[in-house]
C-alpha cells in the first residue's frame, strides 16, 4: 500500500515500477567520473530488478558514435526480453518508440540510471514528470563526466519533483520483506 500526498506516491511499489537504462555505452562510459563503481552498481541493480520481475528497457544514444551498451550489461540482459531503443534525442521520451513502450507498461514509476546525469537522465526525468509519471533517479548508478554536473542535475530533478534513491535502497523498498522470494538474491547481490 502506498501513501499519497499531493498526488505523489511516497512509497515505491513493485507492481507500478519499470526501469530504464540510459546510454551506458562503450565510447561514453570510460569518460564518466567514477565509471567503474557506476557500472558495478548498475550490474547489481539490473540483477536485483530481474529477481523482482521489474520490466527493464534500454536506450542507446547515437550508437554509430557512442557504440553499443557495455557488454557486461548486455550479457545479463540477454533473455530478459529487455526492449532496446536507439535515440538521437537527449530525452528518451522524445523517441516515439521508447515513449510508446514506456506508456504501454502501465507503470507510472520509472527508475532511471545511466549517463549523463545532466543531459539525457535529466531531460528524460523532466519529460516523465511533465507527462504525469514519477522518475526515480538511482543516484549511485548515474554519472556525468564531471561531478558538479551530476550534482546540479540531481538537485534540479529533485526540485522538479523527482525522487532520488540508491541501488540498495530501491531494491529493498521494492522487495519489502525478507520473506519475499527475491530477498535472498538481493541480499547476496548487496553483500
């Protein structure tokens, strides 16, 4: 059960949540500040979301220039029916196929993680808010080339109404109980 205040849900519910990976690509990621930890957190998050049966979609910015999604992410997404969309717009919501897929899920909470926080993540989050959806930025799984850009993007998203969380926090919030079948997987991922 979720608590509603001012038309905002403050408890994130599994049945109303989907996830979007944004631009974790071969030629961009090495330039992201602290990218090794961000990739590690992203792998943990994806595996946890899979255990929780959260739908995951993948967006890739201008693959010709930035390359494919990192192999370590693609490998764990194989067989997961994760939908993949190429985009040239910064906001994933400006890509008609991506937006259509998001809307079809009938899940208004969207976990956002990837790069860059101050460009594609922020613009997607703001567009989600404009369209009545609730973006949840996974703060330790997003990055920018410079820490200050990430900090300002997180600040702006929060002021606009976005929620900021972390990998561990969101996985436990979606799991809710140590009796949940996904709990054992999640606790092993977090260790």
